[in-house]
């Protein structure tokens, strides 16, 4: 089966990898140096290393499925899946081993719905999920470490160490976390040990600002509370009244009661003839 997309044509490299042909060749050289294309026994790969790297990049950068990518590169769906599984870890960013002294990291846990019940557990998102500890750089907002998946009912303060995220960070001086990491030694900017405790100056400046715009309101305010915003004004223009308050014309008498059963016959003979009824 002949493929349509190939790395031998430089016009395909830019749209699917975002790299120039020169950068793409440097990437191929680095992968070969790290042993991504060893000589192995058995059936060889149906595509060269350049086309395999292009296939993985196209799979990650587009919404095409493996069933669609296979015919484009001239391989089957199963072969495309094996290529992505083999070269995916080699192309992923390697975790950083050391950080600068002034580096500030941020850690938080996220719940990922997972069908594997051997790892997942019923979590507070009402689904079977796994707890992933994600560490990012506060300056670049890039992910620098991700912990091993743990059951979703595991607290963040425990998952921080059990997932290996703490070991991946090492001795970084400043790691910011939320209130779920109490007792771990991490920096929690908005945490007070006691209500009467005064925060340091740097924590006081990091307090959350009040939300902008109208927030949720209660039906009744306490006597000591005041409205932050003025009361709502009636809408401009004429508004249609509710259905029960609309004006209705008065009911008119039935025409038979005014004219009688026949047209021209008076309704009350006494009023017109003056005769006394027997």
C-alpha cells in the first residue's frame, strides 16, 4: 500500500511537525543517537524512522484517528498504533532533573476518569477516577513533572509523596500548593493556622481579590449588611404586563337578551306596548 504523506518530501514536514526540514533532521539525528531505531531481530518496521516520526507528530497535532492515518502513510491501523506506542515516549519531553535556585513551582492534583477499576476509585466527581499530581513552572506555565496515577479517593497531601511528584521536584526551595497540602511543608499562600493570626506581608499581598461584577445574592440580607450594588432599575421601554393583569374589555350582554329570539321583536313587550300582561 503506497502512502500519500512521506518525510522525503519537505513540504509535508512543516504542516505536521511545526519544524523546518533542518530542525527535523536534527531531531532524527538525536533520536538515532539515543537508540530510537536499533537493529532488532524479527520483522522490521514498514516505515523508515523519518516517516515514523512524522506519523507520531501528525497523530499528536491533528484530530485524525489511527484508522485515518494508516492509509495516509501506507500502513495498517495496527502498525500505526505500534509506531505511536514505540516512538511516543522517545519524543516526549524528558522530566527536568535540576531547577534553578529562584524557580517557583506550583502543584495541584486533578481527577482523570478511568475505566480501569484496578487503579481508579470512586471519587468526588462521582466517577471512577485516578489522582494525578501535576507540577508546573510558575513563570513559563509548562508542566515539569507528573506523578504516577493513584486512586481518585486519595488525598492530595498523601498523593504528593506516593505518586513520586515530590521526588521528581527534588530540593526546589519554593513549591506553592493549596490548602489540601497541609502538613507537607509546601508553601500555602492563603492558609492561616488561626483566624486571629496575621499573615506576613508577602502572603497579605497574595490574597485573592474580590470577584468583579455582581456575584450570587441571597433573598434577604442581614441587618448589618448593605447592598454592594444599587438596586436594579426597571427596563427601558414598555413591558407587556403579565397575563392575569392584562386589560380585558367588559363583557357585553348576549344579543338574544337584548333583541329577543327573533330580529325586530322587543325583548320586553311591557316597555314598548304599555299593555298589562295577563
